[in-house]
């Protein structure tokens, strides 16, 4: 059973369980204020489930599928029930349970199907940056958070990679979490071989927090490096690379590797007049990278929250979760990512890879 079918089955099972629990409450005459509170509590619990899936401890991984399915069912149901409770408070008329449940069921189906379709759609997002440091036009693709072998079907991933190659960018920049703890060795080999096959321009790679998994049952960091080297993919772990006489890239070691990540005062830019692009998987790295005076920082990691409304929590309490943010002369762009974490369900921004064009300032 593939991940898409499994997730749909789990969502259906969650809906059956929740309906059974709701039937128990229909036997009791609850005040509308109590029903309003129950719906609000369900909404809060759904958000907590989503947060635990994306940012919870690794000990919860065995039950993340069930929590994601519960989120997918409980969130739309809670919103619909809140609306009915408010209407009841205004009209003083209680709708029949069958009507409420029918609307909830339609809402859940729509929410689940939309989220699953959104997880499989991979589209380009185009950006143009101009600078007086740039002498010649450059085009490159930034791709992060593929998590290969998990949420997306292989054919959709490879179709998107084919489209990237057809764009014929000057180089490809892989921004971390291309594989993860759940990617098998043969899938690591297959993916990087497919990316490199038929593309005769440079491919650069920076680590994310999942590329070198703690769970070595499938593969480890040494194996990953061997595969990257075999396919001619250049690892930038706190290393600069000069692209041309006007463009330079710095790939940062991921923030999760505190012992390996260098302090910025140890990173000397040999040609500071170049346009500098920093690839740093986690956007939180912008705080220290600003001392290097980059023109552009590219990050991923957040998946734009992936599950609504977690994007709000990221923006408020962690870092920019998606899109652009200007820091004086530095532009931070956070990609929503190529895929999803673990399961084929995404209710925030759709899956993207970024196509950047750097042009001389007119």
C-alpha cells in the first residue's frame, strides 16, 4: 500500500472513530455554550496534533501518521461545528445531528482530497534579482526539502526534475533535506543518479537537518557522501565556490550540526565584491550570516508550515516560514519546499522549486 492510499485509509478510520464518539454526545442535552467549547477544544487539539507531527520529539514518529490523519479530520470538523454553534446561538434553533454530520463529512472529504492533491503538485516559482554587482545574467534552480521516498510519488518527482533540466539553468543548488531518515539506500542512489543524469553543469549540495539521519538502518552520512561524489555533486559545507567573475556561493553547514558549523568570523570571503548567495537550510541562520553581508540567502526547512495554520506559529515564534524578508541589503527567501514531511498531506503553500534569475541593475 503506497503512502497516498495509506493516508486516505487512515483519515477514513479517524472519521469513523470521531463520528462514533460524537454519537455518544448526541444522547446528552448539552448547552450550546458547551458544544461551542467542545468544538473550540477540538480545533485546538487538531492544531496541536499538526504541531507535534512537524516539530514534536522523534519519540512520536511511530504515531505521526495517526496524528496527521486526526488533524486532517478534526480541523475541518471543528471549524464547521463552530459555525453551527454560532448560528444556533443567534437563531436559537438547534440543527439536527444528521445535517451537521453530513456537512462535516463533505468538509472533511474536501479538505483531505485538496491536501493530498496539493502534496503531489510540484511547480516552479520564478524570481528575478537585480544588482550592480552582477555583470552577466545568471539563472539557477534552488531545490530544498524533497524528502525523497516519503510523501510524493516517484513519477511526480522525476517529472519535476525533468522540467528543471529542460530549463537548462547555469547550475542547480540542492538546499538540504533532499533525503531523510525514511529514504532507503537504493532510493538515495536512484535519486541523485537521476538528478545528475544528462545534466552537464554544476550541481551544488548543502546539508539539511535530515540528510544524515540518526537512524542508520537505511543509510548514513558516509554513504550519502559517497553517492554525491559518485555523481559529481559538489558538497558545500561552509565552503565558498566562485561561479563567475561576479557571482559567488557559500553553502553553510546545517545549524543542527553545532560542532561542525563554523562561526562566521572563520568564513573568509576571498572576493567580497562579488554578488554573494548563501544557501543555509534553516532560515534562522540569517542572524549570524548577516555579518558576511550576503546579497541573497536561500533557505527551506519550514515547508511553509505544511499544515494550516502552523505557518502563523513559525512566523511568530521561530523565523520566516515562506517567501521574502529584507534585512538591509540582504534578501532572505524561504522556499516552501519541494515536498512534505513524511505523509502526502499539505494544507499550506503548494510544493515549489525556485528558479532564480540574477540580472545587472539597469
